[in-house]
């Protein structure tokens, strides 16, 4: 999955959420398996989606903010789905 993230500061960047490690971290933090998380994202879960976007943005050097809540409150403005095919594991 690739997303274009828009920030409150007027920046835009692409994050790639296909790293297996991101999904492992997401499972550890939220308790959802890969398939459960993908289903929740497809159903519109902002919690799961912003958790994934924050982890991807942090891993790819787009943010230094350490928590999902802080990132959403201070930087995150919105997103656009660029590519919708999650990696099979």
C-alpha cells in the first residue's frame, strides 16, 4: 500500500506501507493480525490506518514525532491512497 500524506504544515510525501516489519509492529501495538488490520483499513478504521501511516512515516524519516496521537494532533492533515494492493505474507 502506498499513500500520499498531507501535513498541517503544507507538506506532502509518499509512504510505502508494504514493509513486513511495519505490519509486525502494528500487530504488536494494536493486537490485530495482518488480515484483520487490512479488513479494518478497508472498512475505514482511522485508528488502524493512522497507526500504519505514522509507523511508515517515522520509519521512512518523514516525521520524528514518536507517538501516533502526537503525529495526528501536530502534523497529520489527510491522505490519499496511491496504491491499494497490500502485500501478501
